[in-house]
């Protein structure tokens, strides 16, 4: 949900996290966040789960059905049976009214009013289901890089990478798609310029660890705690 009431937005300048409901996936942890939308400050609250058979926002309603194969029917069915708490949570979320969503927001803002907030469609998330050793399905919530053998195409599956994982995700793409160039002296030098700890262990090199920490503090404009 989005709020652009200036009087309300001006009273909040940080991100506040709550706790995920029982059975809810990790990415469903509700939070109240300050953002800039089209040049104007706004408050965002959510996320709220929905359901669609599309894999893309402008995809086909037949995307889910066309993905079903003989080898993935069993994992898909077993995931639903083994994660009933999650299934019930998603169904309940899909049928929430605007009043219900504002009620959730009231845990953060007791004085929240329905007229100050509107529902905004965000990104599309397609849940990954992997087959385990027993042929059953299991849910995957992490971030994973999938690339063609010839390196011509790479895709990011799973949770959207934040600042803590985005760099590693891109390094994985370079390793899979450009292994020969990555091994060249030119690329190695450039990567170490961008990522000083690339290819080295901060656990084993205390001096390098200190340099990386100092560089990070300077970049973020932070002061070392005395």
C-alpha cells in the first residue's frame, strides 16, 4: 500500500520491520518504508501476497498450466500438501479487503485511515519448486543464478538480491558467462579495483579486512565506533 499524504509522510523517515505471520514465507515480513516515487516522498507498507497463474505481469493466464510436465507434477503437488500453513496464508492474503490491509498497518500506525492509503501492484514473484532426493518438492526462497552452458543467457531466480547479495550475484554471472575474460589480467585488475577483497580471504588477511572496513566506512560516510 502507498501513502502520499504529505502530513503523514513527513512524520516517518526510516524502515520499520514487523514479524511474519505463522506459516508465511520470509519475504512476507511486513515493513513500513520511506520511498521517493516520481520525485515525491511516500510511505510504503507491505508486501501483501496475491495469486495469479501468470509468470509475468503482462504474461498469459495459461503460464502456470503450460509449465506442468509429467516430471514436475509430483513435486508441485507434494509442496502444496507439505506446506499447508503457507497455502492457507496465501489464500487468506488473496482474499483480504482494503479494510483488512489497513488493519494490519494499524500495528505500525494505530491512527492509520483507509482514505490515506491505496493499493499498488508491485512486482511479480514466481515461486521456485525444486525436486529433492526423494522426488518430492521443496520450496526455495534464496537467490540463485541459472545460466546457459555456453554463457549466452543468465537469469536470476529467487528473492531479489539486496545490497548484501547483489555483488556476489553479479560475480557469479561473470564467472558463468565470461570465464575466459574473467581470468584475464585486465578483468582481474578491474575487479580488484571495484571489489578489493575479490578472490581473497578476509578471515585470513587481517590487514586487508581493515582496509575494506575503512573503505566501506568512508564510502557510507560513517564513523568508526570508539
